[in-house]
């Protein structure tokens, strides 16, 4: 009987302890509330204005230079890569043309222009943009730093799924395990890595194919001279990147426009002159006859046919520059017809001149326009390469924002267009890669095989992401999604199987590039997530901070200390490490969190959230600066001044709200009594420790007053308190005193306190983990830019706090 009583007493004590722990947890959260109210005050409305028909046509014209440069230069090398060993039968040309026609119809036109391009993140395209869209509709982000207040952003658009729907089941399945989230990220990174590979292969094959036309009039010219000319053009192209496209961008659209007119007109000329019967290739019957006649060789030739749709992924990635309708009009009414005419014209020429399979494009051009065509072709190749290179910079920037790539230097090349950027480190890596590929292969065939492998992998990744987008974002019926998936995968897997047969003929190049990039991205993201988890678990209790009293148990020296942290709530471990090693801290402390959200941009007026931590006597604040993956830290943005402007505005708004609101003594006292009771219970259950009593009593003495608005439910049972004129004046004097105090502290000096952390693998970790963290990540962290450089923090105001994280 005594044992039962003792057991019941033990159970009762454990229940009380659990209840107290839960109450303490709620109490802790109450000390550092999310910034929902502050976020609501920043909401604004954005209204899109309709475009006139004239403006739409003008934008459609301009889109030619940015969006279609890569796709438009494909006729330079498609037939050569389709028939690298020569043409045996004229009917093979008709079959290949039929495959090209339906490839252009099914993939770029139907799938991308009218379906995939609609899956954009507020106009932003690409694999990382779709991933951001999915992160807002499902909890798949590996860094859980999002808060409820982030969803109030005007750019944080999302749709809610109904309980029990197929979308809800898919969302639950995707969120159920951490391994599924990581697998999704790996798929996204794979597509991103292949796009980076495009940044190397596109300039190589485009410029080499364009300059190869020199040999048409000079057959005895060595191929080494063509390669040398291509390398010189590539060096010039990459060396001019730091000037940006703003100064020469106005030339892009006219060059590509003239190029499409040239190839379209040449196509009509060749059809009429050589063989009009090639138009029968519009019948899909010739696709079947082609494979029946050529067998395995016909299937392998799909690797060359695939090159006719290269540039499609660049089209999707570049849709942010123009309205979707303008891009659709440009492709449907101009680009698509010109490409069809160009390929039909080349096919008509090859039917009667099978021996010219290596230089079909230039050989089919009338002699009178040969040199103008060569010049325009070279210009179009450079424009297409430029668009791909700029797109690679943008992809790297997005990857950095998602915590998937080391921090690199990003330079703005235009004051007018903020999206035009330049990455010096990435630029030279791309240039060396292009030169290496061009000089090593020396011909279009192997480079084309490599290019095709990269393109088809990106298409497969986009298809998989589109399936999730259709289910979670568009909430389409699963049958429609299944039809889209089957339709896309059948076509793209056919191409994929063909390029796999050419892995040893150049197809290995993008695989090596992707493997290196994927290793870098995955290791960087893995350690970034582990660092964030370490900071979350090692953050300091707010009750401990408030228990130190207004002076924090230290000497408060004049000045402002900006403590940078990854945490949007709580006190970072570096702060406790700092104050336990130094006996002083600044008079004003601001915890600064710069975080990136899965949105393309955060409006300037909604970027900063400011909140007071603890009572006013502590002079402690939290500031969260939110950025999208397209936002950049410009040197002339003056991050520090904007932070203080928002801090001063917060104090003025806070005082104004206190003046306009009614205090609720009942609510405040009730909360105070509850806290007193909580503290007594906590101390009784822990032996009545005097130190605990002192710590918690000081916390209650300095606790923050609760403001209850007039329309709150508590106001019905609270005492209404009307301020007198004298009290209003006192409030204004307090506000002026605090603002004046902050300005004096700012003039005295601002110090940025940042963590200089080193990451090490724990003892007993597996060998791959040790290699990834202790060697790969350490090397990358030494090569990348510091956070202080990204935020343009003056070196003389920087104070690094060294720490070692074992993960």
C-alpha cells in the first residue's frame, strides 16, 4: 500500500514538473513574441496595370534578344550532329526534319511556352524559382527559419489546400520525412548544376559553329585556326562581362531579329529552289518510317535532334525580363515559323546535296549574302551566349540565397536595371571551362553530345517539379497531372536514352561538371543546415538575459552593438559567449537577423521588422531584415542607415500606439499574478533556490507591459484609462529622450558583432562526413566571401567572436 502511495506521489510530482516545464516554455515564448503585428503594419497592395497592344508588341520584339538567342542559333549545328557519319538516303533527311518539327511543337511551344512558363514565381522562372514556390506551399525547406509574419508579405503568394484532397495528401507525404525533403533538394540542385553546365557549353558550341563558316569559302583552312578564332572571341566575350549588358543590350534584339529574318528567308529560298517535297515532313508518318529504316542508328540520332530544342530551358529561366504574353506572342508568331522555315530549307538543300552534311547551314546560303550571314550568325551566337552567361550569374545568386552555394562577389553592372549582375569569380571559371571544352574537342559533334546531355537532364528535373507544382499550387486533378507527366516523360526519356549512348563521345562532360557543382552545393547546404540547427539548440534563454537586469550584469558603455545572428527569435550563443568573456556591452544592443525567404523579392517598405526585447530600460531590440532570392546587397544601399531609420520609426510608432491605446490594469495585473504564481511553483519544485528567486523576480519587475487595444475582448472587462495632457507630454518627452539617446549612441560608435565560426565534424563521425566537413567545407569557407563583406560592413567597425561548432 505504501509503495502504491509513493508511486502515485511520484507520478503526481512528475505531472506537476511537466506542467511547470510547459508553462515555462510558454512564458519564454511570451518574452520574445513573433513579429506578426509589425508585419501586418507593413502590408501594402501592388496593382498590375494592363499593357497596351503597342507596348506588348514592343516587349515581344525586345524579348528576342534576351530569351531566344540560344534557341535561335540551333540551326547552325543540328543536322551535322544528327548525321555525323553522312547521309545514306534522302528519306532520312525527311524523317529527321519531321522529328525536328514535332520536337519544336511539343517541347518548346506546347510544354514550355504555354504550360511550364505559367508555373512562375511572380514572373521568375527556373528550377530554383519552382522550388521556392513549393517551399511556400509545403514545409520542404531544410532551414526552418520562416515565421508567420513572413506570410504577410505582398510577394508571399500561395494557395491553401483543402483537407482530404489529393493535394493535401501529397503535401503530407512530402513533409512526412526529412529524407524526402532532402531528395527534393538534390533533384533541384541537379537541374541547377546542369544549367551551370549550359553556361559553359552554350558559348562553346555557338561560337565554334558560327566561326566554322569561315572554312566554307576556304576549305583548306585548318580547323585549328577556327578553334583559335573561337577562343579569341570567347576570351573577348568573358572579358567584357564586367561592363554589363546595359550599354550594348539595345543591340541584342535587332541582331536576333535580323538573324531570324535571314534564316527564315533563306529557308523559303532553299525550299523553292531545291525541293518543295520536304514539306511532307509535317506528316508524323515519316517519324515512324525513319526509325523503321534506320533502327538503332536512328534512335542514337535523337541526340542530334535534341539540339533543335536547346535554349528552351534558358527561355524558361529568362521569363522574368518580360511579360509572359509577350514571350508567347514572340515565339508563336515569329520565332517558331522562322525556325521551321530554316530547318525545312536546310533539309531541302540536303536532299539534293547529301555530301554537304557537315556544313549544311553555310553551304545552303546564297553566295551574295554569305558574308553578311556570317557576321550576323557570329553576332547571334554571341548574343545567345551572353544571355546564357547572364542567366548563370542569376542562378548562382539564387543558389546563394537558398543557402546552397558559397557566398561569392556580386557586382551591379547597371544602376537602372537592378537584375543585371556580374560575378567575377564565376565569370573566370566559366571562361576557363569554355576554352577547355572548345580546345579539347575542336568539333561540334562531341560538344553537341555534351550539350544535349545537360539539356535533357534539366528538362526531366523541370517535369518532376512541374508535377508537384500542378498538384500543390495549381491543384489540378491527378488525371490531368498524370497525362502531362506521361506525355513529357515519354518524349524526354527517349532523348535521354539516346544521349546516354553517347556518354563516351562527349556526353561525360556535363556529368563531370554537374558532379563537381553538386558536391559543392550539397556539402555547403548540409553544413549550413547543421550550423543553423546548432544555433537553435544552443541559443540562450530570454529569461536568463532579463534576469541579469537592465545592465545585463555588465558595464554598459556608450555606443550601439549590432549582434548578427541567423536566428529570427531568441538570443544567439555568440552573445552569451561574448558577455561571459568581456565585462562590458554597449548601451544599446540590436540583434540583427538577415534571412532569405522563398520569394523572388521583398519590397523595400516591408524589408525590416523591428521589435523591442524586454522592458525599455534594457534598450534591447531585434531587427529582422528579409530578402528574396533576387534581392541584392548593394554597396550604396547603406544597410546600416536603413536599419537605424527603421529603428527610430519603430520607437515613434510604439509611443504613438501607447498614447492612442487604453491600458488594461486588470489584464496586466492578472498576467503579473500568473507570473508570480508560476515563479513560486517553479522555485518550490526546485528546492526554493534563492538564486532562482532573484533571477525570476528581477524578470517580473522589469517585464514588458501589455497593451490591449480598445477593440480587444479584454477591454470589456478592463478599466478604461484616459491620458491627461500632462501624461501625453511625458510620453512625448520619453520618446524624444530615447530617440536622442539612440542618436548620441550612434554618433559615439556602432560595432558589428559577428560570429567567426569554425565547423568541425564530431568525433566518431563517418569518414565521408569528416571529408565533407573538415576538408571540402573548410576549403569552400576559406574561398568564399565573409558575411561582413556581403553586407559591406566597414572593417574598423567589425568585431568577430570566434567559436567552434561540432556537428
